[in-house]
C-alpha cells in the first residue's frame, strides 16, 4: 500500500494550503477594516455628528476593539466557550445548580437577594 495519497505525507496537496493561512488571515482582517469604515461612515456621522473614519483608522479601531473585548487567543471571550452561549452560566455553575436540592436553591436565591439589597442601599 502506497503512502503517497495519505493526508500525512509531505507531498499532500492539503498540506500546501497551510502556507496561505496567514495571507488569508491578513486579507480577512483588512476586509473587515473596510466593513467597519463603511458602517461607521454610513451611520455615525449622520446620527451623532462625529467625523468620518479613514480606512486605517477603521483598521486601528477594529484592532483596539479586539484587544479590549476579545483578546487574541482565538475564539470569543466571555461565556461563550465555557457555557451554552452568550448570556448563559458556565457549565460548572449549571451542574452545581442542577445538583442542589430545592431548599439549597431557595437559600442561594435569598442570599443573592440580600447581597443585591445591600449594594442598592449604598
């Protein structure tokens, strides 16, 4: 049996595409900069009176938002990787909740109500 058609061989056509991934990543990033510029210039100057963005300002804004809200580790930040999607609790908290008895759940809810009341009164 020949190993030349295997995906693991060095001559695989599939392996050559990995060279293009950085270029595709950069190209998608630059394309997204154009989308940010177009959306900003189409909406915000008319609504708020802010000035229009240049292309490179839009790319910079996109990078800044990625640093502040998403990070560069891949995937989104926040709940999405740990739970059932944005806005849901992480899985370990959901599992703990499901294992609680009705009395424990009621006690937990009351404790959080008390904490919120204390915060609101300050």
